[in-house]
């Protein structure tokens, strides 16, 4: 197959491209900057074709999907800056890609959503992800929707962030009560499901939760990271009210002074008050989802203190 991929330069996108290439699929990627180092690397490593454009700009997608058999739509943001809002990127961006796929005669559409996405969700992130899912469900395309929990791997901004922080700080912060539950999943396992969905007839029309075999609170996750890295650190809970004040400050400073999305925002704090767990049985049955233990998975790439 020839597969059109959005979000190919991201952490998950790069692993999906690796597995698409290994499976013999040809790829065309959407890139805002076709000459960026990340895009040049994908062109060289996977012989990826490049279509310059942006999911938020419908006109830029014209002609980009011609000759493709399937779309993998991976674009997503966890924090906003400028016109890169949840509504623009997730809701409108997905509708733009769906429309472009329909016009190009593409039949197969594999979509990246998020665990916790639902109607009447509390967070704007999940609200926009639900609107995106709805656009896919109403498209008439042969779709598969995946809802992963926290995804970890060599290029993640979650495990690596805390492992790096543990190298220099005597404490690791936990926002709020620390009782919210997660089911982290390895990026290789997520990518394998995406690639298998292209050729698995039972995948059509499915919405599958992708999550690991173990359930952890955030402090428990940090304990595993510390055990794997050989560190001993204090885990300190930050009261939710104080965390909100910090988020407000970061939301003001980063976009205005640095032109970047803030590393913490109030919407993330809303999501941190909800469990992020699911049922992987459907994905195990249809896609043969592997359930890699968390400690085993991160030990492959997190450095141990010597």
C-alpha cells in the first residue's frame, strides 16, 4: 500500500514509519517544512515522499493524497500556542484530512485519538479529540480509531523527562492527589497495531483502546523509573491549587515571550484528575497487541545510574 501519514515526524509517527517501511508499505508524509532535519531524515531512511502542507490549512492538502491507498492521521498537540489550538488541530484538522481523503478516493483511514476521549468530556483536549473521532465516524471511509494511554519509548517526553529530572533534582513533583491511574504502553506495540490495521479486515469500524498490562498511579510510575535508573529521590505532591497557579503563569509566559507552547497547562491538570485506563482485550484479539511490562519496556532505553 501507499500510505499518507500526518504527524510523521513526531515520537509515535517515526516508529510507525519504521514499521510501515519494514512491512513493505510506501509512505508519503505531510510536512510543514519539507527541509527540516527530521523530514530529511525520514526521506533518506524510508524513501518517504513529502507533501508540504498543514492539517489546519485545507487548501495546502490539495493533491497531497492522490494515488494513496490509506491515511494514517497522527497529528495531535497537548498544549496550545497561537493558532495551534485543540479545536484547530484536532477537530478542524481532522475534518480537513477526512475531506481530502474523500476527494482523493482514499478508502482506508486509521486515526490516532486518546484514551479518555468521550462525549461531554471535562477537558478541551478530550472534547476536541471527540469531535475529531466524530468526523472520522461520519466520513463513510473504512476507519479504525485507536485510543492509547500514555505512550512511552526512546523518544518520549514522559519517562525521559522524569529520568532526566532525577539526575539533577533530589525531588520529583506530582501534581494533585497522585491517585489518578494510568496504563502506559510501549510505542512499538502501538505502532504495530496501526500497521496491522491496514490489512486486517476485522479492524474496519473498530474503536480500540491501547493500554499496557499494568495499572499505576503517577507516584508508582515514578518509583518504577527510579528503580530502573538506580536512583533514590523524594516524590513530592504539589497541591492542585498551586499547580493551577503555575499553569496560568506558564500559559502566559511561554506563548508571549518565547513563542512556544507551555510545558504545563490547566487543561492537562483537568485530565490529571481522571483515570486514564482502558480495556486492551479487543486490540489483543484483533491486532495481537503485545502487553510489554512497563519496567521491562523502559529498561531498554533509560540509562541506569552507575
